[in-house]
């Protein structure tokens, strides 16, 4: 169990370190090209949820995050024993949720800095951070777990 919580802790530390580096070394709005124009660091702040939705509703984010974190921990202890993929996905979700929660508590905004342009469709993806990436990976891993679990359960029935 502790190894799984270690994943969440590493993600939180990486998230907070990268955000601290951005805040300390970049001015707001500053852009540092990496693979121009497709990838850059862009110092940005978000006072809302994904894509700036619900801006200024911090109390809502506090309540929702506390409920989500409690749900993840409960589900982890009740359902994920012997299921490593489910355990890892839950810890990615936990790390991502707590990473952005820390920002909301301390800064009253979330530090975002990864700027991606998807060339095939010429789409400027919303700016994100390590916590956001962890949440996305956690959801993808959860979907994979569900599909594999369904496949396994169908074999048992057949």
C-alpha cells in the first residue's frame, strides 16, 4: 500500500517543484519555446477549474476536492487490493487532485505552464501542469483497467 501512496507523493512533489520553478524564474505571461511552435513553457495562472471554468469559486473547489480525495482514498482501500493498475490509477488521480488543491489553498490560483500546439488539427491545447497531466493519466489508466476487468469477467462467465 505504501508504494502506491509513494506514487501520489512523488507526483505532488514534482508538481509543486515545477510550479515553484515557474513562479520563481518566469514572469507572468512569459513564454519559453522548447519545440517552437508546438511545445513551450508559458507562465499562466488559472483561478478556475479546467479551461478557466467557474473562475473565482474557490469554496466550491475546496469542497469538491475534499470529497474527491476522500472518495479516492476510500475506493483505494476498499476496491483496489490485488489490482495494481487500479491502484496506480487512483494514486495518479490523488496526486493530481492534491497538487492543484495545494495551489488553490496557498496561492488562490493554479499555476499552469505547459503550452502545446497540436499541429495536425492546428489546436492550441489549454495550458496545463503536472497535476493536470497526472489526472489525465489517472483517468486513462482507470479506463484501461475497466476494459481489462470487463474482458476478464466475460472470460469467467463463458
